[in-house]
C-alpha cells in the first residue's frame, strides 16, 4: 500500500490529476466568461443572475443522479463520456459566438447544458479518487488538489480575461482543448487500472445482482430515488459529518454572494475583463498560500481547529466590504477570506472520503455537494437583485452577516470542534460507523 509521502509515485493518481485539471480549467473558463458575456449581451445584472442561478440548480439536481451513475457503472468510462460531451458543447459554443447568435435564451441553454454535463459525469471523477489513493494518503491528496485549484485560479481567470478581450470565441476553443486533454488522460487511466479497479467492477456487479434478485419478478435496479435515499440516509446518520454540511452551507452562500456582487459591480462600473480577472488572481494567490500550508496543517492540527480559523477569516474580511468601494479592497478582501480554505477543504474532504464506503462514495459525495451548495443558487440572485434595488453596500452587508452567523454557529457546535488531525481520522470515523449493511436500502 502506498503511503502519503509517496503519493506522487502513484501513476494512477497523477494521470487522474491531469484529467481532472483539464476539466477544472475548462470549467473555470466557462464560469468566468459566461456571466460576463451574459452581461454584455443582455445589459441586465438580474438576467445574468438568473442564468447563473439556474445553472447552479441544474448542477445540484443532476449531480444526485450522477452519484448513482458513479456507483452503478464504470467510473473511468463515465469520465470519458463526460469529456467527449463537453468537447461537443465547447465546439457548439464557439460556433454560436462566431456567428453572433447569442441571446438570453441561447446563453441560458448553454448554461443548462454545461451544468448538466458537470452534474451527471463530474461525480465519477471525484468518486474514483478513493479507488486509486489509499486511505492514509487521502488527506494529502486533497491538499495537492487544493494547490492545483489555486494555481488554476491564478492562471485561468486572467487567461479568460485575455481571451474574452481578444474574442469570446477563443473561450470556446480553449474549452474544447481542455476537454480533449481530459478525455485522453481518462482513457490512459482506464488502461492503467489495477486490481482495485477490477474489485470496484465486481462490487458494482454484486450490487447490481442484489438489486435484480429477491424482489419477485423485478429484474432491474430499485430506482434512482431509492439509491439516492440510500446515500442521503447514510450521510444523515453520521453525527460526525452532518453538522459540517449545514454549517458550510451558510458560509458558501455568504462568500459567493460577496464575490458575485463584486464581479457584477466592477462590470457595471466599466472595469475591463482584465481588471475583473484580478479578483480571481488574488483569490488564487491566497489559496495557493493556503494550499502550501494544507499538508502540514492537516497532518498536525485538529480539523476542528482548522474549521474555526477558516470561518473566522471571511467573517472579518467580508465584514469590511460594505464600508468601501475601492477596487484594491474589493479584490484583496475576498482573497484574504479564503486563506485557510484549502486546509479546511483538505481536512473535511479527506476525512469524509475516509469515512464513506467505496460502494456509496458517489451517492454520498453528491449528497454532500447538494447539501453544502444547496443555497448557492441564491447567490447570483441576491447579487443581481441587490445591486438593482438596495445597492452594493447593503448587498455586501447581507453577505457579511451570513459569514458572521456561520462563525458563531461553528463555535457552538462541538461536532465541528472535535474533529481530529489526519492520523486519527480512521479511528475517529470508525466510532460513527453505521452498523447497517451498505446496501440495506437496495432490495
């Protein structure tokens, strides 16, 4: 078995990382460019907010089914299908921009299609990480992923600004290239699969067999909703994971409302895409620093202490924003708020992956994403409607209040404060193991 210190000698992990990085780059370009293109086309922050909100809802809904797909089927094949579908969509987006065929309805359709592909196939890539990285390396793997994400923020957002300024069609071309790399790396990962991947296939086959027998004349899966309920039910029974989910919902909403408001505000004030891109660069720089700290912090500091510190920073930083409209502060404050986000994500994601059974990882991870991000569709709506009605200061005040309330709740939640450091994760998670069989909900 590999050890955390030998993570980079795991060729399956590094190949997965290439595929996942290409996917994240393409998604990052779309996330940055599409709202700005929508603002240029419609001229209405509210309409741009509607597009972003609907896209988030589509991701949340389709990811639940995506979790079922990841547990039912070969995860590598799902990764390849998702990459090929993404490439086709990128080609279509490029053609629409070149022919000047964009409108509110077209942009909404693009957002829905991209969000559905991410929701349906993105969970397969996340779920397979547990199959290719041993339990004692998952925390460090998550820390490495956080560093990767920080680097992408440093590069992808300015790249998106430059491409958008040179011609929006270049965004589509870059997304197409990213999807091609994603598909090639996923195919290589499939050819490298070892015994653990074959074991995974046998486990899925066993679950499929259980779902087609012992129910009279039934010869099919018990249904998507039944399998989704199995994953959600397992998660809700975990007293160590449940409080984390609801606490993080509010801070995600608060921070996303703040950053979306800033992006819309800068665009309305006539700032160039390159200036707006500095927000992503600043966030990327801060999270890169945090990612460099993630590995030693996760292995030595209690996850509960990391959580409290990570929630204190946005409480202070976002709390400054309602009292200023200076561009340097609007860019620097959100970056400071996320300084401890990588250690937080590495700790909580690593711990949860250790705790989740392999046969449930797709559904449970999708349930976690839906719960944690459940309020996210409100962020672009609050930002767009707030700028149009109550103004930027009051809108940013709402974001600051959400962050402060989350910090107070975390202080009052023993389950958050009691999470240990990485060496004690396996033992700590075992204390909360569900005695029921993993497939008990499948008849």
